[in-house]
């Protein structure tokens, strides 16, 4: 198979980069408020581990919301309440987005200190026998 005909399947994210205006403020937010595991500093960048994905936070001029990071959570209402107590302001609180065959998708949106949009997501499993409503 040649490179011209080889199929490409991008199905795993290894690292995501987010640009922020204030690196120290972002480091404190992602580590202390969101509870991410800090890995290391590298000049104008800091790195965190988020599940199997590495998150790079870089100093620069923020793009202002072109990328949204969706964090899977087990209980969106509890995480939302906990972050609000820590002073996080939400652009949109937990809300139902879509009813799927086996679960409901819930999202909530917040901003980090540099204005980057972050989202919480929960796929709430429905009990057996509950039907999808169109």
C-alpha cells in the first residue's frame, strides 16, 4: 500500500495545546482548581496529565475559544457545584444536549482565566426500559 492510498485513522489524542495569556494563573487554575496532575514546566509551557491525554498550556496570545476541551465526568452536577464553590463562573450550567439510544448527553461550559472554553460532559446511562424520546 502506498502513502497515497493508505487509510488514515486518527482515533486517539496524545496531547492538546491551549494558549493562555498568563501562564502562572493558568497553571494554578488547571492544577489547583480543576485538579489536573501537573507533570512539568518547560520554558513558556506547562504540562499536565489528563487521563491518557497530555495537556500543554503555552504562554502567548490566546486565540479566544477556537478549541473546546471536553472533560468526561462521572457526575456533572457535583463537579459543577464543586467548581462554583471554588469561584469558577460557568457560561452555561449542566444541561441536557441529546437523548441517545442508551444514554443522555449532558454538558456544561466554563472559561479558564485566559478565556478558553472548557466543557464538562456526562453520558448518563438510562435505566432498562426507558425509551429514547425524539
